């Protein structure tokens, strides 16, 4: 099992070595901005390394949005990020499921996700798999509650969409972790990446605040069990000064 961390984007190779990580995830551009990513200075080294690389799309992306000023740039950003992710040898691009506005019809958000894949399929598809991530809050979110996730997957599963399971997000959304891998795979048929995070807040809080393993409200044994059953690379997105210890803990428990 490959275990690693979300690291700084300027020198992911050094950050991986510092944490003894086998996987790295990072941003290729401002996570709060719309600008296209620049070529990464370590692209060739990353492609030729033994690291498993994943890229996280900017947080501003909301493919589901009914607002043209958000949805259309979001589609463009996903395509740009996927192309840039391929250049660093990434195994996938993580994109949050997004949401429609209050009072909006979630079916419109699902349709917008399908349009993303349909339009890109006409151009030969994305350069790397798009990994849709479950989210922590929002009544009209596409991938917060698993009944909504099932509706989304009915629309996009045929295009080869991948799935990223975030444990903090699931906990915050009120989804039990005990059997979560089985419930996810019953919907998506796959888990491509696990974001293994403890939570600073209680179950069902809708708050997305990550904590190091054992420092939050999730039983560490549940987190270990998710890793053991998911059969996917694991990335901790926990506070940086505790990431090495988080990786060591998981590796020792899963050995």
C-alpha cells in the first residue's frame, strides 16, 4: 500500500523525502484562483521518480454550478489542470463534487457534471483520470451524502470517472466510516485514492477541518480500517508538522 501526503507545490520531491512518503499530492496553481498552471520545474523528475503523484484542482472549481460565470471557467480549469497533471506523471486529478445554489435543483448539477465529460469525450477525453471527491457540507452538494453520490455516478460513471474518498469529509457529512468502503464501492465500483484525515469537529458537523491522526474525533482504528479495505493509495492532508508521524503510524499498523 502506498502512503504519502499533500505537500507544498514548490518542491514536492524534497517534501516527500522529509516525510518518507511514497505518494505526493499538490496543487499546480493557486488553489483559490482561476489561472492556468505554469509548467512545473520538477516535471521530468516527478515523471521519472518512483513516487505516485496526484494533483488537486483549485478549490474554486464548481463544475455543478448553475452560474455560467463559475461553471464555464470550471470546465476550462479542469481541462487545463488535467493536461498539466499529465505532464508531471500524475495518476489522477482530484476535483471536489461541487454544489448547486440554495433552492436549486441538484439534478441540474448532475447534468452539468455529465456535460463536462461528454464535451471532453468529443475531444478525446482527459489526459488523466478525474477523481471526484466527496465533500463535507452543503445541502445541495453533489457528493456529500451517498444518495446524492449515487445519482451523480449514474450520470458520469460510464465515462470512467474515478473517486477520491476523504474520511474527514465523510465524518463531517454524517456518513459512518465503519462500512464506508463497501458502501462507496457499491455505488462507484472503485476507490482510486483515499484522503486519510482525522476531524477537529464532531460527527455530522458539516465542517471541513482536518486533524492529525489521533488528535481529532475519529477513532484511529477506523482510519486504519478504511486504509486496509480501500485498496488504494493513501494521502494524509493533515497539518504538516504531524504528517511524518501520521504516515509512520499508518505504515506500522498496516504492515
